[in-house]
């Protein structure tokens, strides 16, 4: 690729993408939502996606936080490509291989805390969350699982019960797994509570409606993803962790979207020095290949009997070598600092927008995980129509932007850390145009 900027050579979708869209509609189940972007991608590099018509799109979504180090990062692609010629599969439970061990060692090193840790490797974020709950129930002998408002934890039966939003995730799929209870989250823009006050509100509800002695695990996203990139007030997470420790509850941090350098630290938990008992990892850890993990305190993870956890493809050798390359790239290229710089640029631009546009209710996020919450300026009611209009404008101009939030009124940015300063400013200019025109 010679031109790494955003460049459109056709209206979107182009003719080849339009034809592929017709083929997709004819063969794919309607339950799978159509692509956010109207284009079909042929190849990618860094922060640019090139579609089958030759349009170059600026990627501000990273495949929903997967391509954190960049689309087809050269070292990740080279490692995965070489591995395909050596070993595709044996199943690590049948015959293991060194990259499997390397991933486990990396997880032990980069996850929060210096305590003894053990990990398992699985395929997806939902599978990681399910296994975290299994381990917590086994370890504690309890059944109840506590989650939070606006949470998203996956699409399997158990994780659907743990996920907050009904449409499009849960509607019509019941009955869902039992013994899942929901607490109010810290949402500073809307509840105005300090972290300790929000934590006490949640703890009181847990004590009175569930009973701490019945709870196996408290599962929380340190920064909520699909729920709207909600950053809890300072002190909220530490207070919950302290309560869990005092009552023998396994504190599980779901870092599937917020982890692996996304926020400018290895994990969002690190921002308040929170050390989870168990942490779930996925998305960015594989660099584009399916890989997820559950890492926890040795005494918790090793409480499960041998053979009690596992799966055919968990820790596939190609995914493992890609993961090793991802961690090396983050450290070699200083991507933790790059994520912080990206966040500073977005925050500077978006707070500038906010000064002149009262429909921007909140600017929030950490590092390269940033959000605009769009509202009615008089009532703070969610403004879904504006969010969709701004995202639609961006897409029409070749900038891939995602909408999230319980009320679909949040513009979220998850740019690859390989994005250049010029590319980022260009994308933010397009979003500003979308706000001005709507």
C-alpha cells in the first residue's frame, strides 16, 4: 500500500461490495447483523482497511478492540504465517507446544498483581467468562453470580443472563441461566455519586437481596464496553474488591474489551491498582486470531480437579504465536505510551467539540478507549438518532465508527495503536463534520 490515508474512489458501497452484500443477504441468516461498514474488506494495514473496490477506510474500531496493535501487524502476521506451515493443531490437552507455554507465561507477567497465578486458554470472551464463573463456583461452593447494570459479557446462555441489554442480545432466547443478580453500576455522568457512595449502594443491594454468603463471583468490567464505555468513579472498584475479599467472593474483572494495552496500561484494572482474583482476557491478546484466557490466583484456579477445564481449540498454536508477537510488539514499540497519547488527542478534540455543542453530554474514556455520550441538552435523555446520524456520516466518508451504550447513544472509538497522528486528526475532523451537519 502506497497511500496510508483515507481515500474513496467510489461511493460506498462500491459495485463489488454491493454485489457481495446481495450475496450475503441471500446466504446468511438475518439474525447476524449486517456489517457496520457497507464495504467488504480485501486487505488491511495499520489503521486502514482496503475494500474490494479499492476504497481506503480509516478504522476507528479495530474489529471491536481486536486489532489493537494494528491490522495485519507485520510481526503478528509473519509469526502466524510461519506457524501455519509448522503446526496447525494437536489440541494442547493431547500434545502441547512451546507457544502455548509462552502465552501462559506472558499472562502471568502482564496481568495485575505479583501473586502466584495460573491460566487456562480458550477461544472467545464469552467462553472465558463462563469458565471464570465455573472456577468461582467450584472454589467457593456457592452458586450466585453478581453482575452490573449496562454490562456486556457475551452471547452464550450464561453470559446472556449476565449481559444487561435485552435487544438485540437476550430477547426471545430464554430461559436463561439462573442465579445471576444485577447491581447498580457507578455511572458518574448520570448518578453523580462518588465511587465509595456508588459502591455502598451496590453492596447494600447485594447484602439485602442476595446475601454475601451466597455469592460465588462478582463479575465487572473495569470500563464497561458495549454498555457505553462507562468509567466508574474513583474508588468504586477498590471498594468492591475490598468487600469481596472480606466475604470470600471471587472478584472477576472482565477485561475482554478494556485489556491488553487498550487504555494505556496493560489492563484497565491497573488504573486504580485493583488486583482481581480472576481476570478474563480476549480480543486484543490474539491480534486478530481467536484466543481468550482466564487468569487467576493459583489457589482458585488449581482448586478445580484435573480435566475439569479445557476445550479442543483453546490455545491453538497459530493463535498462540500471534499472541506472543502481540505482547512483544506492545513492549518493543512503546504502545502503552502510544495509547495514552491517542487518548489525549481524542479528549482534547472532543472537549473542544463539547464547548460548542451542548448535545455532547459526556466525554469519557481512558487511553485509546474513548466515548462521546450524545443527549438532549435540556433533559439528558439519550439521543440515539444523533449518534446514528454521526456514525452514518462518518461511514459515508470512509471512517469506521461504532455506536454503543444501553440506549445506543454513545459514539465509541477504539483505534488501532498503529494509527498515525494525521490519520487520527482526519477521523476526528470527519466526526466533527457529522456533528455539525446533524
